[in-house]
C-alpha cells in the first residue's frame, strides 16, 4: 500500500491542489480516497490484486497450418506456372548486366560508365519485364502516378501477393474474417537505389527536392503495409506519410486487418517470415496469413557492396548462365538476383470449411544462430544442423522420413561446403551407410512400427531422399530467396517432381555416388520436404513441409 500512497501524493504535489495535511488525512482514511478519484470499490480491488498472484494465462493449443495459395515473381518469369515450368526444364534466369540495370539515372553518363567499369561482377538474375506472358508489367505495378510511394521491392511483393490471394480464392467480406487475416512479408535490403538518389541530392545541395515519399519507399515493412492497403485497409493517416494505394485490378478489395509483420534477417528473411506467420496462426493471432519475402537489390551500390565483401561471382562475366553453380568445384560466389515469393497460409479447419485447395502442410519451423562471424557460417555447420534438427523435432518426423531437401547453397565456396556437411551430419546414419542418396540411386531403410502383433516391423522400402539447389537457375534472391525456395519445396510435394541443380559439372570432392545432388529434374513421390535458408550475421531457418493427405 505504501507504494500506492506515494503515487497519490506525487500526483497531488504536481497538480498543486492539496495541502500537506490533506495528504495524511487521505492516507489515514481510505474512505476519503474519493478526493483523488479513487472509489472504495477500486481501493478494495487494489488490495485484493496485491494479496494473490495472477491466474496463469489460458492454455494455447497449437493449430495446424496449411498452404492454400502461391505467388511468385522471379528471374525465371512472373507467375508460379511459368517459373516452375522453366525451372523443371533447366532454364536459367541469369544474364549479363548493363548500365541501365544499375539504376543510376540521377547521375551523368560519365559517372555511370565509371561505376560500371569498376564493378568486378557484371551479371545478375533480373526479373524479365514487359507485357508478354510471364513478364512483370511495370506499367501496372511500378510506373503509375499512384505508385510514387512504392519502390520496386514493394511492387514485387504486391504482384506476388495478388497471385497468391487469387490462387487461394481468399477475399473475405465479413469484418471478423478481415480482422483474422494478416500479412508477414519481409525484405533483406529494401530500396538502396532510392538512398543513392537521396544522397546525390545532398551532394548537389538540392535537398529541398527530396521526395516526401522517400522514407515510405525504403522502409522494409511497407511491403506488408501496402499489401494490406491494396486490399482495402483504409486508415486515417495523412496521405504524405502512408498514402492509400489504388491499383487497376479485377481483384475484390479486402481488409487485411490482422497482424502486420516484417522480418529482416538477410537471406533467411523469406523463411523467417513464413515461419513467423505460421506461429501466428498456431497461437491464434490469425486464421489466414499472407507471408513471404521480397527483394530488388540489383543496383550500383548493392552490387558494389557485395563485390567488396567478395561474395559475388566474378569469373563468369562472359558466360553468365554458368556463373551460379551450387556444390560445383568451379563456384566462386553467388549471383545477385531479385524477385518475390508469397504464400497464403491458413489454419487447417478454416481451409477445409471453405473448400480451399491445400498444397501442403507446414509441420516444422526451426531457427538458430551461429554466434560466430558477421558473414561466414561456423565451419562445422552447427547452426544449420540446429535449425534442421529443430524443424524435424517440431514436425514429429525422423530424418529418414524426409524425401527432399531444398538446399540454401548459393554457390559460395565456403557456404555450400558447410551446408552439405551439416546435411551429412544430420543424416549421417544414412549417408555413411550408402543410404542417403541425393541422386536417388540408393535406398533408405525405413522403420514402420505397429504390426498386428504390436511389435515393430523393419522393412526395406523404396524411399529416396533427394537434395537440390535451385539457385543455379534463379541466382540468389537475398531476402526473397527463402520464400521462393520454400514454394519450390511445396510444389515438389504437390506436383510430384523435383527440380534440378544447374551447372554441377564437377561436384565438390565431399560428394560421391551415394551422396550427390540431383542434376536433372525427376518425377517422384515427395511426402516431406525440408527447405533451408541461412543469412549474414549467422541467422538460420529451416521449414519442413509435408503432403496434405
């Protein structure tokens, strides 16, 4: 009680409405607390709350989460179908860059040429733009006068979300449905080109020309914000700060008024965004989440920065389609890419009740930290192993039940080797016994428990486990990579076909006939797939998906 009296006295002193004698009278007579706008009932409630601890919070029952919609913008094309078709066919989205790709329109031609000449990496995985099939329509998503507040990475997220929501057929009309729909779309870098243009204004002493939309264009969380606003989230905020978005579209408007979230964890962003959204549904914060990652970092400063860290491929400027080569001895760095991947996640019963098409279920989400180096993973791969182990534990599956691993492998000399070793470590009981067949040439001993007599059965089953990295085709999409590759893992389950690893001509010596990434697409039954994502700063995430049936 003494603490509460002190608060009352302090409040009265500040207001200067009571004399000192009046304070002691009030403390001596609790009934007189009404002088301080405190009723007798409130006083008794205060005493009772101090006399016993709070009741424990209500228990939270974990809910099952499924994927009901998919959307993609990638260097292979705009849209899920065109991207998947080209991926399975072994196409590559990497090309040579030109000066216009550097987004330096605010600089004179001499400066542009000087910058381009000094970039050691002149290749990239660029989203194809145009009005044709499989091309990203800039006039619809970027160049309209209503899009002054929208940077390219935001427009990619809007386009992918639009496709995913249409695919899921989710356009809620009831207020409760709108309040139970959220967005979780992250990005790794944001719009560096806008920052470069703003810095140029400072150098030219033209700061008064800075756009009022500069801050909204560079904030990572604005991708999630604009996805909500596009579908009708009308908020009472001045238009200069958060302008309303109107896009010519036949899509019904909806209010995404549930959780609005954005992860920023470098190249693990997409996976973390999907995993975090899954937990929001599991914990009851939402019934539906629009989740994924987006990135548009093909610009002069981003490329120069990654060149300085020696992270990018530099040996294949003349043969760009050969530059991204995961697990190959000739790999010398990743190829910078751009795009977006978005999923619609739903609580299982919610999806069933409305008759939604279910692609797969998210069974596990594991995350860890290396606590080792700003850019390099720990040499023993413990962070990656911990993330995969956590995802498996949460899913209730054993390593031998995983049919396909979509590796993060970005074509860096160190990262690819460490991830492969981590996979071998986790699946050591299979890999070292010629049972883990990344090329699906060996078979796995599966244990099936519970026969008619109640005893365990040990039978030899034809259950290949396959590993590939799709970054040979797409390049490295940074903050969008985890989401796009998670979609590839889901499609492998849903379509029954696994994509190849491109440019694997001379495999790293750690591989052999019993442990080899798949180099051609393969039709096979995939009931469980693991997708890895690792980022600078030692952040790791693994998502485990299973078939819906």
